């Protein structure tokens, strides 16, 4: 029976690689295996499990954060931020690329939607960077990497789903979403700093590939109400970030309540920017419904898989297998991180969370490893899945809006340094858990 559980796991992985729909592969194969091995009566547990998932108040934050991100995309916030930040860093070599990283971080803290961030920055900043003489690889790599910061910077949908999955599959340790957000603060901030440091060093060594903005343009910007433009560009998103994250960290609101505040705040911000209309609202609601339905139908399939996998004894078998192999906790962690990194080349982060994490979480719990630290490590690892070819979604988003002359090869070469940075930083977090746990212990 335990071997059948592992066969089920690998079959699901193979079917998804061949392009079968994730939700129906998870649910369908699990039901087939469960029916022939555990019997039809075993599925009497399934409705209560599914309803338990649907009644999970934490998961209400998912559609609210999605709505907030899509609404902010329509608000024109990113355009205003990029234009202002570029002028502030204009005299610095590589200043335009540095401004893209910082704006990417601010948008991540405001939206958390990778696709929206990459597309928006690709449309606005990529033509400008190329026009000003930036090397194509540096420009596309910076935009793609900055756009994925929404995976690790709170409020992140990845962190919400990871916290919920870890809590449900390793009951010995509760993983609170708000605490997960707090744990991710220092690692996400340091990653932004490392990105900026890399660009600054690259621009210093190769000034011709990352030129500064001409003094004449900066002078015009300063003479046309610079302070007012800076305040307008930064004040509104800053207030939104404070309202969402500040209310969580201060204990005023739960993550779900803070997500509702963020959704309302994004709508008000769009109204203030003069971009709000009934057509915009309709589009945002349709896209939110589409993405939310996709996440939750996969979640239902994942719930079915988890039930059958446990019913077959797969979780106990895996724990015994690891224990009998005398694999150390750190050895198992390295093995899982490598598996997730490789899986990120081929499948989406949601699929990894709902397929791999429920299988390995009980093992981490049996090793008495801190699941907050594990969750942040996994989230950081999953961030690379948006950048790794051939199926890195950030690469597809960027290629879709890139000007003529920007090839797929340019994008692939451009993201390599940022993937290397993420892998090295992942190792640093693994070696120094206090970077994650400093504010939560």
C-alpha cells in the first residue's frame, strides 16, 4: 500500500509534465487509486475535508490579495513610481536598473502578483532602458527578477498557501500566516539589497552597458515640481503597504482582514489616480474570479490527493524511509530543495506547493525542524521557478511584451546571474536560520 502511494505521487508528476490539467490530474488519479485500494467507503471522509478547506478563513485572503494586485495594475501606480524613481537615481551608473528593482519591491509589497508586475514593468521600463543604451541582457534580467519579488515579499499569496499547507500536513506545529509574513521580511529585504548591489557592481565594471541619465533631463525633472511628484508617487503606495502589513504586524487585523483593507485601499487609490471606471472594475473582478477559481479547484484536487496519499500510508512510509536511511535533517532539507528547484523548471509553483509540500512536511515535522524557516526556504526556492527555463512564467510574461529585437536567448542569458544570486542566498538562509527567525522567536 505504501509503495502504491509513491507510485501515485510519481504518476501525478509525470501526467502534469505531459500537460494534463493539474486539478483533474490530482483529483482524478487519486480517486482511481483510492477506489481500487481503499474502497468507495473511504471517500466518506472527502466531503468534510473539502468543506474544511473551503471554510478556512485564512484562504479568503487569496482572492482579496489577487483583487488588490490586479486593481493596482490598472491604477497607473507602477508607471508613476518608475518614472519618479528613475530620475531620483538618474545620476548613478545603473540607476535606472536599480530603480526597477526598488519599484519591483514596492509593487511586491503592494500587490504580490508576479504576472502583473513583470508585464507592467516590461511595458514601461524595458523600451526606456534599451533606448538609453542598457545592455539587453541586463535590462530583461533585472525586470524579470524584480517582478518575481512578489513571491517572497509579504503579502505574498505563496506565503499564504504555504502556511496553510504546512499547518494542515504537519499538525505538530501550527504555521500562522501573519508570522510567516514576519519571518519573510529580513530575507526578502536582503535579497533586494543583493540585487541592487549586483547591479551597482556590474554598472561600475561595465559603465557603457548601464549609463546614467543625462544631466539635462534630471534638471528638467527637478525644475518641474520634483518634491510634489515624489510625494505623490510614494505616499499612496506607502500608505497602502502600511495599512496592509502594518495592521498585521501590529496585531490589529488578521491577514484576511488586512487583505480586505488592501483590496479597498487599491480601489480608492485607483479612484484617486483617475483610472477607475465600471469597465475597469468589471475586468478586475473577472480576472480575480478566474485566478481564484484556478487556485481553489487545484486546492480541491490537492485535498483529494493528500487524503488518499495518507490513507495509503505514504506519509508514514516516507518518514520511516528517511529514518532508516540515516539521512540527517540537513541532508533531507538539501534533497528537498534540489527536488523543488528542478521541479520549478517544469511545473508551476502552485502545483509544487500542493503536490510536494504535503508529502515532505510530515518528515520535516518528525525531524522537529522549524516549519517557518522551512516555509521561507521553500518560498525563496519557488521564486526561482518563475525564472528558470523552459517554463519560467516571468520569462513568458516578459517576452510577450518585449519590443522587437529582444529574443528569448537574451532573456535566458539575462536571468542567469539572478538565478545564481537566488541559489547562493538560499544557501545562506539555510545555514543561518536566524535571518528568518529573528523577529518570530
